[in-house]
């Protein structure tokens, strides 16, 4: 392979987006160790994945501020690296995000001016297509992957429009207001033969409509919702309980996070999509559902991007004895997510080149809610990955 | 199969031993649900393992007190069940443990009178053989398995005696004082064609001498050291870190426990064997060892058998960011161990019947320090188990 | 003193009510050690408080089931004691609670039949007065104290009715539907010269109307909201931060509890009253409020009455360094509350006898939100108590 | 007051010493907020304590490396401040520590060359006296306070030498090898009429010999062992248990720390002094000692100066119910200690000026093991402080 690839990120100025771009820059310019990048493990050596040193990063955002300023604002990347990046004229191509779908009210109050970009869905698709083309030319790229990192969208009320490709294309024609931004980007990317990674829980390539399109256009796609923290360890602890025949009685999970993601998720409309994505994992792994599972997400500004999760797990053993396990996870959301974005882009591009298209199920281990795979056991998912790359 | 099996436990009056016998009795008499028994999972249905309702439990102990009294003393099993067991004349065949090997000083101060049973190693072997025969006849058993649940023994100083079967048998002849009790039982069992499970970290069937004997005598054996709590979750968390390429920096583990096991492990001589058994797992799973791993075990009487473990895990991600995970495990040692003892007895008996002898590596997932298997990844070990029973 | 006292509890069949009655019975009949009873500390010896061995316990409830059945249902008291109480014909006088004020919808769905007892407020007052008289005669008591342990009531919408005694008495005449049960009991008790303890956050003796009444009738009263768990340790940790000049940045508190209290508090209407009562403490102690304080309460059935609280505290020290403290509290709500109920009854009765009436501020240390005292520092509150009893 | 004061620190190049000097510099030059400084609370305004802007910091060390290099090495102070301090030619007067008493073997292996400074005790006293004089002149100071921040010394074996001033002075004459460095500094300081603060658990001004000397020379002194983390919160949690009459059953405390303090404390000789200092607090506060108290200190390099403490507290309530509280403290040792050093220097100087000499008991709240005060309850200690400064 070794051809030049570009990643176009929806939400490039967000916490994860900027952490991706800064991290890639640090690898290129300052020989940063690629810790956190799964595709840099020994096991992936022979795949000949795209070279990190020629990787281009760009994308869209509704926030119209300099990328470097956003990077500083999020407070994820250390000051030392920030200062070095600054003086190196760190540059990223950013396109204005077309305004379609339901507005994020919370971000609006934040001074985001979205109204000057109000377009029809068809116009939006055209613009996205042009942006992809422009980015490719400008950076002399062989391949492009689009990755969705935008804030969680509300659940679609009228699901009839996503149930088939025909219905969806009709809805586009009618400029149906139920079509949200994620669907628009995914549609445009696939039509342009560009692989699409849905790192969010929003409805995109997992809908019947777009799954059909991906197959029709022979494009590799994957999702949903990057598995970075609490759900990640849930999917290793639950199999442990299963294989010791310890009966789960209750699992209480709370999350405190202070970044934009946290603010958007305070909005019950957006929270519902996220909680739904987080809830399924346990019963699928354990094979029963007579336990109490509760997931809370709370906005807590003091922590910024350094999310903290706390879990209390009640389980029963021999002779009905009750036991507990408690986990306190002090992770950094964007630090954990950023390398996975790069991994997914490299691997979906690899699949595309190999001629594999449609849902890339072998990438399930990267997602909280993998499309077309009910097996949430992390180690079964890793087995899929290992088998694919062998 | 469905033949009648018996489990003979070394340390039958201990916390785990009594929890095994009480649990089996509860299953037989009061339809107790077999939670915690791995071999009662769906996946094992077709193996036709020995019937729990005809299972006989007995064994040896140095503590010469009624079994029911010991059961009450340990405080593991709830009062309600205890009262029911009492009125049912709950009976277990207990043989006086032959006194060989180094004395457990701590237990001695506890009023354990071991001196009336001082014998040569050869006499001890003969006695154990007779006890096995007696137990089998008395309970009309088809098969027997011996399981070692005695307290952790010190590390053997003169390892030359276990390096070959010849050297070992010569040492027996010489009544060599370096031969500890665990070795004596294992030798006697194997010679009697009885499978042996080493649930402790003491040196028994994992020594070159006894591995050779097991092959020579065509007997199935397994060990070492039942994986019940902290090491269990270590072997699922570490693979998670590995497969996210998160770099482990340090892992601090402390354990507080108030049972006899805790008291014996306060003795540095015994602690060393245990800590050694717990330490290897991380580097084997991760593939590197430039991290700081510390395991502490502290005797803390207020908890009795309800052990608590606390872990602090420091790791590094993308751009060198430091993150942490903390785990607090409030388990009950004997509750977690007891069903595994039954599982191992059923499975090693299954292997023996199938004609598989020597070290049963497919049982690695049950052990902290599986003999002849450096792969401590719990899920790889489960894969071995699944493959074997398919 | 040494005269015979009775405690009448509103909600006597609830988790705390039954734990009070069972505990007192255990002290009387089985010499139970009075652990948890502050008034049994050395410091209170010379006050000659009412004798625990002659204490009578009774009260009202909307749940019309045998007291012993309710006691078993809550699962707070151990089985051993329950069995002993049973055979001793453990008896408690229970009066049917008059149905006034807003209905607890959650309890209704629980099969509580409240409709057969629908009365006007004036009728309710008359009934309560009669019940107090009846309980006193039947048990040959010298003194009575009424303690409110009923579920948290919603915040009163129309506060004009509680702003003065006149307005309140006019509202009684008009049978104003804004008057909730707590106010009715408190009014009836005070009119009957009976001290009243408000162990809940509901509006009762802390309202201007009833404070005036208590002074007019020369009755000792106190409240609000028993301080048993999370708020208790908050009021000792916050003073520690204050006196080390460590700057609080954020305090996140979550609670999981599975008893009726938890179910009622899931209802946003009731939760608001509770959260409000829990929120004030930090800024009052610290003297500033530029920190983020969040309190969550979640219903989590697996735990029953064994509440768990988890706190994350972010603070800043010398040179702006950020530090954290985390607390995990595994308490039993009713076990912690029950002895305080007895303490408060004994002490408020002591005040009444001494001739001190109105709000008993010296009892602030027992309450989350002490009436007429903004000093939430637990140790300042204890100082008030020590000074009073000296 | 407002006269110019200097603090001479024994161990000025250590983690706490450098954090003191850097912090004072930041206050003087960069208007750093004095968070963590108790004496900057409102309550101390009128005492007219020495001005922070004219405070001089210096001292002794056995480590002969530039102060700025040591500051960087410890990794306590953030890089941003370090860079600013550098360019400002941040200067601190450092004197070579006279080598007396038992050697710290651990530090020796670290390349500390102590042999070129081997002197008799009398010579050492003379040198220290000269250094104090020199520091005073050079910096034009009105007052000086000496603060001991050196590593914990072993327990003195032959206590006869510290039982009276005569015996001690005789031991000096004889150059008795049992006299350790802390005693020598304290003796020299008091003889020079300079107040002495013992921030360590080592034996100094708390010995009968030096207490007598302080009274004879009319010098104010205080100690022992700065209360910064785990013991601090112990002394607020224990009084809470006491005043709720909750019975302590067991308290398990573990500490992981990766700085030099941690390394020295791994040495059992030094650890004993520390553990002893930490153990007394609970029984003194609670008034009973039939509980299990265990304190562990473990060296864990990954954390550097960012110490972590974990506590498990088992207690009993009403009806013998068992409950637990767990605390995880992620503090920074030197960040917490440094401002207390400045507070103690300011306050002991204030006492000296006021004419109060001997042990300053009102400073007990600052110490783990306050000299001549068995009341470890933090809030009683704060009351002493408040009363003194009123």
C-alpha cells in the first residue's frame, strides 16, 4: 500500500478532532511514540497500512475559529507540545460545515453562528462532495476516509425515511427535516466512494438505507460509537463474570465529564441516544437480563476533558453470597479516542483496498454498539480482528 | 459417565473445604442453585459430567475438630443454611492428616496438636493410599479426585530432590526433610491412579518429578493456585490494556484478609510463595516488563473470609497522557473458590476417563499460575477450555 | 427525670420506624448494646434522660399491614433478631394515618389504599390529637414526643399560607389543599403541647407559622432532615478543607439506594426538596461558593436499605496544584437514622422539661439543614450540644 | 510586627524545601495566590504576622547540587513556574549540612557524598550557629526560625541521653554516636535563641532534654510531624464516628508514594518511627482501643511526589450492623506540606515575640503527633488555635 491517505473529520475543531491532528503532527515532526495506536502493535506490521508520516488531517466544523485556538481551548494536549506546534505553523484544512438537520441548542447558546450556512440537503451533499474533492487535490492524496466525530444527535423520530435507500433518497428530494447531519455526510461520502467511520452513536451507516448504499457503491463502512472508557472495561468484566458463572444482580455506572460532550449530553434529547448505545452490552454478553443496569452521565465542569467514571457491580456467587466490585476510571476521553480514529481510518481504508465493502464487522472491538454484531464481548471481538488481519 | 465420584480434599476442615462440603450438601438436599459452578453453564451440558447429587466429599485435616464446628467457625456460610445442615446430620468422612514436612508455626500456636501423628514419608504415603481406598469403599465410588486446599507451603530450598522422579523417590527412601506435605499427597494419589488438583501455589504436580510420574502412571493432573479474585481481574484488565496499546506504568495491588490464609501469609516464609505466584501474570500478558508491579497481602482480622482487594493502575496513552484505573474488589475468598474446586474435580475426572493424562493445560483459566502455560490472558485460557470441551 | 416517655412516629411502618421499634425492643428484652445512640455516650450520663427500658414506641402509617410484617419486609434488621422478636409477641400501637395533602403517587401504585380515610384538615387534626391522648393513656406515659419520618413531601407552591400563624390557621379553616400532611401533624402536636422532631426535609416546624405557634404554646421543636450519611461526612470534610485553606473546585456526590425513600426520591417533585436540603452545606462552611457542587440520587433496587454514596472532591492547594479526595460510603440508612430518632426524642423532651421552647438550635448536629442555624460545620454544632448539656 | 523574617530549612534541597522556596518566590515575584497558607485566612489578619514579600528562605542540605536543579528534579512544581523562576535568577542561601548521627544508607547509594564533612557534635553545633548568624546578616533579618524537613531518623536506642538536659550535654561532650542530626540542629538553634519547628517525626524538641532547654533559654518550639494527608483526614473522620457513637472495628490504611520520603521509609529502621507517629491518633480520639488499626507505607515510583492514600474503615452501628467507609486521597505531599511550613514559621515567631516559650501546644492542629497534647481531634486542636489568636 504505502499510498498517501487523508482523514476528513466531521467536528475537526472538537476535543477529539484537535487531539487527532495534534497527535499526528507530533508523530510527523517530533517523533512522538505512537502509544494508544492499536495498528502500531506488532500484530499489524505486515499489513503495510498507510504511513503515519504522510497522513493528512482535515475536515468540517460548525465552529468557525482557528484550529490552533480550538486545540488550546480544549485543554487536552499539554502546553509543551502546544508551544512546539505553534511555532511550526501547524496547519489543517477546515471546511465550513453545511447547516442541516436539528440544531444543537446548547452549542447555539455558546455563540456558534450556524444560520449563515443554511442550505437544502441536496446543496449540503454537493458541498461535502466538493470539499472531499478539494481536500484530495490540495493534499495530493490517493485515498480519503471520512470519520464522524460530531456531537451525539437526537434519536430519529420518523424511522420510515431510513428503512430503505429509496425512502431515504425520496426524503432527500423532499428536503425532509428529519434527516440529520450525520446521515447527510455519510450519504455524500459513500456516493463519492469514500469509506465512512461512524465514531458517534448517531444514526448513519448503520441504517438500512445507508447499509444498502454502501453495498451498492462497494464502499467499506463501520460504526457505531467509539468504545473508549466505561463501556470498554464493561465488555471485559462482564465476560469474566460470565465465565465464572457469577450472577450479575446490578450494575450502576456514573460518568462525570466537563467537556462539550458532557454539555450536549446533559440535554435529555441527546442523552437518550447515548444511554441507549451504552445499555445493551451487558445482557448480550451475559445471556440474561434479570439484573438492574443503570447508566448516568453528568456534566461536571471542573474536570474538563478528563472524564471520570465510577461503577458499582453487585453479583452473587456460590450459596447466594453477595459480592461487589467497584471501578474508578480516570481517563481522558479525547486521549483515548484520538488514536482509535486513526486506527479505524487506516483499517477501513485497508478493507476498501482489499475489495471488502459494506459493514466491516471485524472492527467491532472499536465500538460500543457495533453494527450487525450483537456480541459485545471484547475478546470475541478482538478474535474477529485477529482473524481478519492474519 | 454419570458414575459416582468422590472428592478428597487436603484441608477439608478449612474455610474452602467446609464451603465445598456445605455447598454440595445444599445442592443435594435443598435444591440450592449452582451459581459459581462453571461446569453448570450451558456450554458443558453435553459432557455428561459426574452428577452433583451423588457427589461424595471427604478428606484430610490436621485440625481434629468436628467438621460442622469448623464450618461454623469460618463464618463463610450463612446461619440459615447452617441451621438446616445441622438438623440433617450433615456428615463428611475426615481422615487424620499424616504429619510430614515443615510445620506451620502459626497454626501450631493456634493449639493444633500435630505431634501425635509424626510419621516417616513412606508411612505417610501408605496411610494416604489406605485412606483413599477406604473412602472409595465406604461411599461406593467409581472415581476419586484429590484436591489440595492446604495452606501455602514455603518455597523448597533444595530443589534437586524434585528435579527428577528418581531423585524424588530416593529422597522418599531417605525420609528427606525437604519433602513437604503437598508433594507426599500428590505422589500417593498419582501412584493410586487418582487425578490430583493443586489449588494452592505449593510445589506438587508442577515439579519435574511428579510431572514425570503422572505421565508414567497415566494420570491427569492440574494446578497451580486457584484464580479467584485479584489475579482473575488482572488477567482480563491487562489484555484490555494490551489491545488498546495503552502502556502500563505501574500496578499497585493490596489485599486485606482476615482468615487463616491471611494469618499464614503474614509469615514471610509462606508469603514469598504466594507473591511469586501472583507476580508473573502482567508481563506475560503485556509482552514487556518495564513497569512497576507491587503486590501486598495484609492480615486484617475484621473482615474474616470476606477479602478485599484494592488496585491502582497507572497507564499512559496517546501523547504520553497519564491515566488511572482503580479497582476495589469485595469478594469472599471461599465462596469464589469452592465451586471452582468442584469444577476442577469434575473436569479432571472427565479428562482421566477420556484417557488424557499429564498436565491438563486446558484448565489454565482456573489457575493463577498454570503449569506449563505462560499465557495468563484469561480469554485465551477460556478459548483453550472451549476448544477442549467442543 | 426517669419518667415514662413515648415516641409517636409518623411513618412507623417504614424502614426507619420499624428499625427504631425493633431496636428499642432489643434493648429492653435482649440487652442489646446501645451502639449508635449518641445519648448513651459518657457525656450524657448526668442528664438523667428518659429510661430506654420504659420507652414506648408507636405512631401512624398509611400502610395498613402488621408492623412485624413491615419490619421483615424492609430487610434492615437481621433474621436472628427478627425470629426472637416474633416469639416475644412484639407489639406496637399503630394508628391509621389521616389522609390529607398531596398523594404519593408512587406509593399508591404500590397498593396503598389511602382513600378510605379521606378527611378535612380540621378532622385530621382532631384525629391526631385523639390518637396522642389515646397512646398516652394506654401506655401510662408521662411525656410524648412526635417524630416525623414520613417520605419527603413536595415543595409548597403557595408559601403565603405558612408565612404567619394567622394565614396558616385561616388556610386550615378553608381546608386549603396546599397544606401537606407534615404540617398537619406538627400543628396538632404543638397544640397538644407535645414536642415535635422533623427528621425529614418537608416543611413543618421550620415554617414561620409553626415557629410562632411553638413559641406561643411553649413547646420545644427541632429539624430538619436527619444527617446520617453523605451530608454528615461532608460537614466534617469541608471544615478540614477550610482550615487548611485548600480551595474547593468541585464536589460531585452520587447516592444509590433501593428502599422506598429511593423510590419516592426518583419522583422529581420529591427529589427537589431533598436536593435543596443537601446543597447548602458547603458554601456555608467554606465561606465562598465559586465551586461546582452536584448531588445526584438514584434509585438502585439491588441494595435495598443499604445505601451507597460516592463522592469526588476536587480541590486546589499551594501554587494552584490540583488534588482529589474520593469517598465511598457503604452505610445502612435506617441503621444510622434509628438511634438518632431516639436521641432527638430524649433530648427534645429534656429541653421541654427544662422549660426551653421554640427551635432547639443546640440539636443542629443531628440535621442536614438545621432550622435557624446556617453553621453546618459538624464540630461547631457539636460544640453547641456540649455547651447545652454541660 | 512586620519585621523581616528568615526561614532556615534542614533539608532545603528536598521536595518540601524546594516547594517552600519556589512558592515564596512565586508570591513575591508573580503575585501567586497564597492558597494552602492557613495564616492567610481572614481569621489571622490582625495578628500582623511577618510579611510574605520580605520573607527569606535558606537552609542546609547534604545534597550538594544547585537548588534550581533539585527543584526541577522533584517534579512537584509545574514547568511553567519553573521556567519563570529560572530566568529570574532565583537564589537561595544553602549551607553544607554537617555530617553527624546515623547515615541514611539509602541516600548514600544515591551518590550522596557525606564523608567530606565528618565532624564532632560540638563542631557541628558551632557550624550551625555560625550558619544562622551568617544567614541573618547576609539577608538583614530581624528574626529567624529553623524548620526540620530532613528524612525521618531511626528511633533512638539509648534514650537515657535525652531524658535530661544534663545527660544530653554530657553526651555531646562525649560525642555520643546515638545523637542524631535532628537533635543537634535543635540544640544549636535553641542555644542561639532561634525558634525551632520539628516538621518530622524524628526526636528533637519533644525530648525532655530539649524541652528543658527551650524553657531555660525562653525559646518557642513545636512539633512533631506535619499533618498533611491521611492522618489529617483521620483526625476529622474519627471524631465524626465518636460523636455518632459508631463503634470502630478496623481501620486499614495504605500509602503509595514515589519520592525520596517513600524510599527512606521502605527502610524498616526509618519506617518504624513514622508508623509509630501515625498510630496513636485513633484511640486517643475515640477513647477505646479494641479495634484493629494497620498502617502500611509502600514505595511506588510511578507517582513521584503525588502520594496516594487508601483507607478502609469498618464500623458498627445500631443493632450491631456493619458498615464501611473507604477513602482514596490523591494528594501531593510537598504541595500540602510547604504552606504549613511557612504558617508554622510565622506563628512560632509570633509566639516568640509575644514572650511565649517552651512547647507551643496551640499549634497542635499542624502535627500528626503534637508534643504534650494527646488530643488528636482536629477540631479541638483548631479550637486551641482560634483561642490563641483571638
